[in-house]
């Protein structure tokens, strides 16, 4: 049995993840005591990686012959997201 609406589920995971990133960024910016925001252009890059990760996850789930749970969607999305960010870490 194939997964029902895989792209919708993947983009829900991406939206929740990006919302959490925004909340953490706002918290850090408010506690940084600086006039300049510390995330110049970084949130745009993260949004692009979130969207790309959701597209890859949705495509993978759509092509899979197995039914995917929400946990598998979230784990696959986060794995792809962190793999896409490996070049920026460090």
C-alpha cells in the first residue's frame, strides 16, 4: 500500500521544522544584545534547504512501494536536511 499524499506530509514536516528554526533565531537575536541581526541571509538559505529536503523526501515516499508513517517522514526529512547542511557545518 502506497503512502497517501506524500508531498503534503513532507512539506508539513518542513514547515514545522522551519518554524522551529525561526523561533530559535528570534530568541537568539533578542538575547544577543547587538544592533545587527546575526542571521543576515542565513534564514533564506535554510528555507531553500528545507524546501529541497521536503521535495526529495516527498519524491522518495511517492516512489516507494511501502506505506510511510509520520515518524519515517520526519526521520527521512531530517536526515536529508542534515546531509544537505554538511558542507556548511564546521
